[in-house]
């Protein structure tokens, strides 16, 4: 094995479920999953059972991560359109990196359907910290309109459809302050996967057609899409199977442990070049979300060495992956965070 040193990677889009749903994941297991996957700085989303839309709930999370997390963690603040008073504090907080706005239904209770409330959110988030939108199709054109009107840094999360790539490309051409992230599952899977994976392939936004998938790779190639974000969204196996009451499976798939390997596979497959891996998982997210330097932090791996997803189990509490059995490349062998070795020979050695 010939190890190379890369920076500690950044994932700006994870759901670590604490507080409120720690039977799926918590800051300890979620940060272990991050480290196993080469991420040393991750940003947690606000759609907890009690959403992170107040400064009290934000501080609770900050304290929990101090006690439990093994890697660096930041947060996106949430909004239901009625917590505008809380924005000032969140904007000032060094722990907050953006504002997450849900324009489509998904896990959690933060959907903003009222256009007036949505506009209030855009006008009042008076900050360089990005507004991150979950906005599919038509919803995205509204978000782009408002982002332009208020000159906000708009980040389009988990872009998934060809028409959305075109909208972002157009907005960029016009000089709008807009960026986009894509998930590995939207890059690798189409709705065909529902046949074999059933509920395990259900997520928001849903998987699309092959033409959507190709448009996403093309978007990465021409810099319409700026980064890869895992949207690590762990749910238990029970929650992903349709229950006897026919309850629909929960939306979302875990991704922290497979994102980097899938990107090195994309290099092997000739989809991207090796430098792109660092651009999509470090340089661009760092710049766009203004993430501080991580001192004495790095990862060592050999991108030519294959491994099989699931062969050594998972660090994530949910204990499954939609990519189980797939051959990926470049499993992290060493991770050092803030001068402390946390992973050695591919194993986490430094526990809390
Ligand atoms: O599939 C998803 N799962 N999409 C989201 O937007 C939320 C996430 C979750 O929190 O489960
Ligand atoms: Zn998400």
C-alpha cells in the first residue's frame, strides 16, 4: 500500500439525529462514521424531532457534540418561517454555517409552503452564510428567484433532476450567487434501484431517470455543481421496510462511510479526475461555507486499493448501506484530527 496524505474532508450535509432520535444515530456513532469515511468536519442538519430553530436547541446540540463527537461538527440553523427573531443570534454564532430551508416535504416538520413566509425568511437572513434549500423542480425556481432578489448566497442541496442542473447553470451564467451539491446516491442510482432495494432506495429527493444521473455527472464536470454532500440520513432497517401496517418507509440513506470510496471509484471509472475528489469534498465546501482551517488534520489512504462495502460492518448505528457489496476504493487508513490520531490501520483507536 502506498499511502497518500489528503486534507481532512468536509461534508456539509449530514443528519446525526441527536437529540430526539438517537436510536438511529447519535453524535458519537455519527462522528465515528464520518472518520471512517475520511471526514473530519461535518455539518449537522436541523430537522430533529424538536427542530433546531431556536437558540436554545442550537446550544443543546453544541453541548452534546462537545461531550460526544470525535470529529469537528458545525450546524445549519433551521426555520419554519416563524422564528425570524432567532436569526440574529444564529447569524453571529461561530457554530452556525448556514440556514436550511425546506420547500418540499421530507423527514421533520419544517416545510414552508406559504410564499409570504418563504420571502420573509430570505429577506431576514441578512448574512453571507448561505441559505441552503431543499427545493425540487418548480420549488427550485422560486428559491432561485428569491435568492437573486435578496442577493443571498444560495446553496441548492442534493440537486437531482436534469431540469434543476439547467436552472443552476443558467443562474450561474447570469452571475447569481448560487452553488449546488449532489449526493453519491443520485450520482450512482436511478429509480430502477427501487426494484431490488425497495424501501432502502427511498429518499428525498427521490431517485430519478438515467438522463438525470448523466446530467448530474455533466454538472460536476462543468462546475455547475460545486460539491458532493452525503446527505447521511440514517434510519433503522425496520423503518426502511414497509411495515405490516403498510406505513411508507422512512426517507433517506446513510452515506458518510461510502461517499469518498464512491468518488475514488468515479476516478477509476473515468468520470472525474483524482484532483476533483479534493475539490468536491474539501476545497469547494470549505470556501463556500467559510469553514475554518483544521490545524494538524489529515487523512492517509491509497486510492488504488479496493474494498467491499460492508465487509467490516459499519460505524453508523443504522448498520446498512444501499451500496453494500459494491467494490469501492481508497479506504482511509489514518485520520488525525487537531493533532490527535483517531484512526490507525483503518480502525478507530481513540474513543471518547
Ligand atoms: O431522504 C432524506 N432524508 N431527505 C431529506 O431531505 C431528509 C433526510 C432525513 O432527515 O431523513
Ligand atoms: Zn438532508
